[in-house]
């Protein structure tokens, strides 16, 4: 059994980052099945937990590089030739988020 309180903290952190950046509503809808479920009773699947954790790592990597959420939002929303699109759109899938994270690890 997973830690529901730990999941609630992870969901809250993810939602705060999404709201701060103002760009990840699509990600929230894909990763979290409903915003009507109270955070404290919602248990994440392993895939959801991994996806959210990875997205938070991506944001942290970008913040380390640019030291600003505007930089993070800009980078995620700007067409990137490496990804053939916007990184935020690639991150909708777990494998896409893994690719974006690996890219950031190699370029930073």
C-alpha cells in the first residue's frame, strides 16, 4: 500500500508548480484523472507518482539553469527542434517526460 499522505504532498507540489507556471493544465488533466478528488484521499498509481516526480525534477533542473519561473515557463512552451515541438507537449506522456529530463541532464 502506498503512502496516501505522501501522495497528497506530491499532488499539492505538482499543482502548485502547474499553477505557478500557468502552462501545465493539460499535464494535470492527463496525469491526475480528476480535480474533483480531494488530495488527501487520492492514492496515486506508481506511474502517476513517477510522472509527477519527473515533472518536478524537470522544473527544478530548469529553475537551476535560469533561476526564474519565467525562464522555466518559456523553455517548456518554446518550440524545440530536438523534440519537434514544445517540451510541455512532449511531457504529456511518461516516456516523453523521461526524454525531456534526460535531455536536460545532458545539456546542463
